[in-house]
């Protein structure tokens, strides 16, 4: 067992133990806070798939987070107002069932990632960063002016979506749902990273020419990675909207993109569990520094600066050492 | 639709464009010479605006306020270059994005801490208030017209500096081959600090000039920053000429789009639908423009290698 595996296990146990203790001692706020960390972790894992494994620096991942949120919001809005989502060419009703919302959120945000990726991946380097940022802003301004669904004010949902057999309004049960989804995503990403596709993707990040020479077009690899990445982040967006029972254009703002990137960096780029550690650390900082000072972003900025300048591997780099080569 | 209104909107677009150029010129120079993406450029714009508002409130002089914006932004620029940015030149873009994102957090919260969350106001001077009558009887704001003039003057000065002076030669040489001009005995690190200070001063100056039209508040730099990025991506990163053309193109597209699109949709739709579709499309128009340019020319209009 390597240090990294040990750290992964400790992390997952901690994430489970904290809300359980809070549940026993009746502190629902802590449970909600941990749920936030878990959801942010899923969003970070999504970005890490493109950023860490493929080296695609996307500054527009808030789009997929927001699309996931809006999918949930729009479906629930139509369900709670009893209006059909569309009547032509075929009638579609809104829904409050998580089992329908999640796949729809994943598919829609995945398709959006496919479209944005297909255009953006024609460029590289700085141009890629800028064009993903621009697509992000484009959809951000679109949601602001989309008055059907609240425009700038966003959309409030009265009751959380339903999951068969569970009471989703109970914090600990909603946490359990998110936690299980996190585990599923982690297992999926872990397998994908070790599959031949994942190896090819990492190889392309290191040396495109060589990958091309063995017959794999990097464009196709990157596009698949970007699509999967967007889909995972979209799932996190749907959960986040459900947690707050509220969606607004803020979810798509470029600050959100920056924050998702911060989760990845704080934890450690390219580590499967990195974003989990990063998101947990972010929430911890937000909670502890937020209590210390109203202006806690100054400290967050200083810490982030320190990590980028002096501790490039993030938390995982510090605790588990350099990444071990895959067998 | 009246022609006079259209000409006024075109002037507004031009004014917006030249102000964007002041932002974009610094960004594109910094990227062209040092290879650095500076997200904190919008913070320097904000620093300039706040310095101008503070000095104007204390002294009542608009000219002093403009001087203060230049000095304060250049000073802040030198400060972050020496403390942080210098360490980022050899890093990959991801590190640069993150470190400068961290700087935004620090600058924004620091300003909020120092000045509070309420917007400040910077009054335009008496002698530039009111309107001026242009040919064909067009009434236009004197201040906005001066902005166009100042912007074009600065642009001309910048071109002159880069094409005709020794420092300009060094900047162009730095864009072509960093190691070589170092080997030829140019103090690279001083040159970098100088370029960064120049870019920062231009951004701060733009912040002060725009601050007199809009309010001066925390976060004012970020929308402009993103537009400036769109400008340099359209123009081709590293090209000053591209930045000027890109800036005017973005300024005109944005302003005229907001003005014309609702009217165009109004021809085929009900007024309220046309307004909502038109305005949402208008707010997306420059990004559509950028995506279009990149599809045809992935390196921007004037992007070289």
C-alpha cells in the first residue's frame, strides 16, 4: 500500500466520519457543509479529468456546472408549476425525480462539452484558455438575459428532488446520496485513468507527436476527455442546485470556474483523489477563515499563491510525495 | 431608426473600443514579451480607478486624479511584478492563471477592506461636461469625445514608442528572442519590470477614465479584463496592431449589437420578444465574433507563429 492509497482511505473515512458525528450531535449545518465539499469534489474531479490527465487548462468549466444546475432547476420548475417543458414535437413534462434529473444533466452537459470542446480544441495553449473562458462568459450572459427562468435572479425550487425510499430533505440522507455518487465517480475515473484510453491521454499530455506516431489523434483523445470532464462537472452542478434548492447565473460565472480550478490545485493536479482533498480543504478554509475575517478571500488568495509558487503538487504533493509511475 | 442615433451609437462603440485598447495593449505586450497571462490586469484597472477617485475627492482636480491613476497602477504593477509575477515567467500557463487569480482575490478583498463595498464616484471635470455639436447637427457628449481623442493619442504614442524608440526596439527584440537580447547585454529583468509597469499604467489610466462614466467599485475590472482578452485573442496575442483593430471591432460589435439587434428582430417578432431575444444575442455577440475569428484563424487576425 503506497502513501497515496493510505491518504485516499483516510480522506474518504474523514469525509464520512465528520457528517456522521455531526448527525449524532445534531449539527445539521456541519452535514450541509460536508455535502458541499463532496459536491465540489465531484466538480473538481470532472475538471481534473481534462486538466490533470489531458493537460487541458479550461477556464470555463463553470458552464458545465451551471448547465447541470439549470437542467435540475428547469425540470423541477416545470414539475412544481405543473407546466409542460415543451409540447412540440413531443410533450415533455418536468420532473422531480433524481433518477431522471441526473442522467439528463450528465447528457446535456456532456453534449455542451462536446460542442464547446470540438470548437475550442482547434486552438492550443493560451488561446484554448481564452476561448473556454469566452464560451463561459457567453453562456453566463445568456442565462442572465434568459428571463423565462428567472434571468439574473435565478430560479428557486421549493422542495428537493426525490429519490425512491429516501427523504432527501433530511441533510444526512442527502449527504449519503452525494457521497455514494462521489464514490461511483471516483471508481469510474480511477478505472478510466488506468484504461488504455487514460494511458493514451496522459501520453498525449506528455508528448503529442509520439502519440500521433502510434496512430492516435490527440484531438479525438482530448475531445473525449473534455466531454467526460464536462459531464462529471454537470452532475456536480445538478447536485449543487439541489443542495441549495436554487440556481442562478452565478453558477456559470468565471469565478466559479476559477474556484473549481482551485479545488484541483489545492489537492494536487492529476491525482484521482486530488480534488477531493482540495474541495475539503477549500471548505475548511472557507469555514475557519470566514469566521476569522469578513475578508477571508485575502487569506485564500495568499494561500493559493503560496501553493502555486512553492508547493506545486498541492496537498497530495506535500503528503504523498511525487506521483508514482503507473505499472 | 434615426441616422443620428446610429452615428451616436457608432461613436459610443468607438469610445468603448479605444478604452478597451488601453487595457488590451498592456495585456498583449506582457504576453508577447514575457509569455505571461495576467488575469490580475483587471485589478490594476481597478487600482487606477480607486486612486483617481480618492485623489479627486481630496483635491478636486481631475488632472491630478489621472496622474494618480497612472502612478498608483504603475506602482502596484511594479510591486506585483517584483514580488510574484517574476517567478511565473518560466512556469506553465496553468500556474500563471492560478497565481494571477490569487492576486485578483487579494486585490479585490484588499480594496473592499480599504474603501468599503459601496461604489465611489468620480466626477468628470466641468470643462468636459455637457455636449458638443458635431457636423450634421449631432449632439455628442464632450467627455466621451475626449475619451476617443485621448485613446487615439495614446495609441499613436504607443506605436511611435514601439516603432521609433530604443526601448521599443528592445520590446520588439524581446518578443522575437528573449535569450538573445539578454546575451546582447540588455537588462532583461529591468526591461520586463518596465513593460509590466507600462501595461499597468495604461490599465489604471483606462480605469480612471471609465470610472468617470461608470461607478468606481470592487470587481469593476473583471468584465473589462475578459473583454480585453477577447480583444487580444481576436487581434492575435502579442500584436499591438491586432489589439487596436480587435478593440475597435469588439467595441463596435458590442455597442451596435445592443442597439441594432433588437430592432432587426423587431421586424419579424413582437416587440417584447424582439427585445429579449435581441438583447440576449447582443450580450453574446462578441463571444460569437471571437469564436468565429478563431475558427477561421486559430491564431487571431494578426497572430504570427
